[in-house]
C-alpha cells in the first residue's frame, strides 16, 4: 500500500471530482499525473479523460448485479466494469486499513481555521 498524493483543506461535502479537477488545473499542486500509457481508476462521478478510466455507464458494475439479472458477464464492457470494480474494492480496502490504523480519520471533528 502506497499513497502517492494527499490533499487536505476541503470540506467533506465537496465532490471528489471537484477536488481532482482543481488539482489537475493547478500546475503548482505537485499532483503526480499518470505516466504515458498508464491510467488512474476513477468512479462514476468522474468523466473519462486522458490517463483516467471511469467505468461504463448503464452497464452492470458489480458481479452481484450481473447475477441478479440471471446470467454471467456478457461482453467486454461488463467484463471491464467487473474488473474495474474489483480493483476499486482493493483500493477501498486500503483506505479501510488506513482508518483502522488511525481511528481519528473515521471521526474527524471540524475545527475553525481562524483563531
């Protein structure tokens, strides 16, 4: 598990896509863009752009969704979404490990930035 970039200072209600877009547009942010030919996984809330892969919309995403329909994975777009979900689950588990190690992250209290 390796976190390569961290940004703080945003309210919890701000959508992740806004935070990412702001970091991408700021040349001084130090955000590590994916190298050529590599991609960062992003969720449904983001749009596909060079270096960032979102799942296909309106296509089953989780295996339980495909099982609910009464079948397996049908076609390359469902397979992509299934594998995307599997990788995202791995990422979410990493955040779970981090929150277990540092419980304060689960119960952050808001503090005024002004004294």
